[in-house]
C-alpha cells in the first residue's frame, strides 16, 4: 500500500497515537504523519503510507488552514482549554464588530510569535513541554510566521458577555501556533485569552472533506475499498514547481545526477519536483548550494 491517506484526527489522540492505531488496522509498519496536532485539536492529518513517507516533510512545510474559537476573559497554562487558569479578568465592556475585525486585520501578514511552553519546540535538546511539566520556565526563541488571511466566523455586530467568545478561520504558514495567536488577539483587545476550540480544515492540498475517520478506515480496510481513498504521493507535491523530463534524463535522475537548472525555474528558491512525461514524480531537487546554475537531488522518490 502506497500513497497519502487524509485522516480525520479525533479529539484526545496524539498524531503518534493515530499512526500506532493505523499500523494495526492496515497491518503495515511504514507509516508516518505529517506534523504534530495537539491532542485537543481535530481535523486534517495527512498520513503517508509506504514510499510516500519520503514526501511527508513537504506536506508539513506547506500552508495550513484552521477554524478556531477565541475565548476572551481568562488565559491558561497551555494557551488552550486543556490548561489551568493563569489569569482571569471580568469582561465588563463590549466590543464592536469593527474593533474585532481591526484586530484580526492587524495580525494578517508576517508576525512574530513566541512558542508556548507546552509545545514540542526543542531548546537545548529538550522539548519545551518537558520543561513545563517540571515547572521550569526557559527562554524561548521567537519565530516569524505568515498569516495569509483571517476571517471572522460570526455575524454579531456587538460582542459582549463574560467571557466573550468568537470563531475565526485562519490560513497560515508552517510553524504558526493558533493558540498563541488567540492569546495575541486577546492581548490586543486588552484581556487575557485562550484558544477554546480548534479544527484543522486543510493541510497542503488536503481538505477536511477528503478525510476518513479511524472507524471509516477500518471499515474500508475490511471491505477492500480503502485504496479508492488513498491519494498518490504526487498529490502531496502539487503545491511545488514541476520540471518535466524525458526518459534519458530520467535515468540520470534515478541515479542522483546533478543537472543544469531549468531556465524557467532559475528564480525558484524552494524544492523542485522532477517528473516523467506521464506526470510521475521521480525526485525532488534543490538549487546547488556551492555551484550556481545547477540543481542537485534532495530526495530520489523512484529509482526502479
């Protein structure tokens, strides 16, 4: 079995838990997920099967979209609903729709975030959540991420109550912490806040409508219909630039040859997919770090 299985990750399971369960259901070992989703987060988790595990990082590096809920009025240790309350402030004022929209607009584009203590980011070889569980606060490196768009999913003209909650949809780059974004939104409004709900609705080219639950995977495996829901590994690379090659060059590519940079891709900074005339991905190349005008293999996908 080979390809990408878009999984609807359930609440309460880690990404690794999902892989462990799928290994049992599919009776295969070569399975990998495409980036950690917190246990409380549900939604799209593309799973790579067989040879497709080679392209997992390219799905992880692609853009993501989420639908979430911000709760204004109290913050938590984990920045989401699973943590203990850190600060609580009575919300006695109301916010106009225009003010909420202005705050969301402020966070559109390039922003700087500090990863939460309860996260998998490594500092001095140790994950932040390991420090957090020991009650140790360490300095965390800030990172620059891109928020492509934020949309308010609420029709109200005035937001009031204690606490105040509203839903939003966000499209963002790799490495964005939506729970940290929720905290930042609250801070801009002048109150402690946290992310009270989150669903990932898209990862790379995979949408939530493409996904199967673990129960559905198990049923389709039993009936022999699972293959129709497994996408070819090329689907995971659809967002990357392509360079189509003939059979002669394909033989060189399978052997890891360094090639001249195609004229049309000289301005491309990231990885390039080399594919056959039939559209089959053979390898992923990158610009040579020392030799200008050449590209070298980052990963050969098929060498048979």
